[in-house]
C-alpha cells in the first residue's frame, strides 16, 4: 500500500459515509451521526447500513465497494446516493457518478484506526459516545469546549491521527496544529493518554492572546 492508495481509499470511504449512509439517514430520521462498527462504520438509525472491510452490508446484501459508482451503490440499497442537504458546505466533494477505489490494506488500516479511536475515546471519557461525523470523516467527542478525536486523514495530515482541539486556541509546545494538537496514530502508544494529556494542558495552558 502506498500513500496514493491510502488517500483514494479514504476518499472513497468518506464518500460512502456521506452519500450512502449519512444522506439517506438524515432524510429518514434527521441525524447525520454515524458510528464505528466491527470492521468499519455504519449508520446509527435507519437505514441500517454498514461498511465491513471492502463491502457495504445492507440487510442480507453484501455489496463490493471497489470499482462501483456511488449511484449504483445507492440503487442497490434502494436509498439512493446523496449527501445531507443544507447542513454544511464542506465534505467529501464526491458526486453520485464517482467510482469508488478501495484498497484492501488501506481499508484495513482505516478500519483499525477507527476501532482504536473508538476504544481510546471510550476509555478516556466513559460517559461520552463517540460520533463519526460525515463532514470531515472524523470520530470525536466534545468535553468542556474541547474536541477530542481521531481523523482518518485530511489536507492537514494525510494519514490517521489523533487530535485535541480546544474551541479557544492554547499556547505551548503541545499545541502543534492550527486547530490544537495532532499526532499520527503510528506515533502513539497510548491514544487515550494523549487525550488525557490534552485535557490537562487545555485546562492549564493560557489561551492564545490572553
């Protein structure tokens, strides 16, 4: 697996999360919240859809993702393909005509990153429920005006990373990103510990400009 395969797989799965899951779910039940499931991610309400490895599971159907257009995938589920409407301006940038490219190794890495993030967030904050947001394709929670989570990669860092993002910027060496602090998952032995350190420093560090 190379960097291009990781990026194309991430973008494809992001498109599935947004157009195949969150859009239809929002049209049915008014929520865009997704969740981590074994081997991938899925909806939280109706329709009941999940990605497992390189397949979309819809009831008794197991639909291969690689090489299939989002439009054909939406037709197969009976839910269509389209993002949530009038909620945000950013997102995957995908359209229904896009053809998905899902590399097996990349899909495994992204699924394991989500599982690791979900486990770490639940250990760090047992009372919170991690949400996979389709806009930026990141898993997160918010406590006391600080966001904690795992991104599967983006324009800032094109690989899975953990982040701590205070609503009001903090100063100090821990805060190495424009939105707070970020560390590639491959560099972290204790993701929950990173969140705990971020919480401690967010409480102790002065706000930028204060």
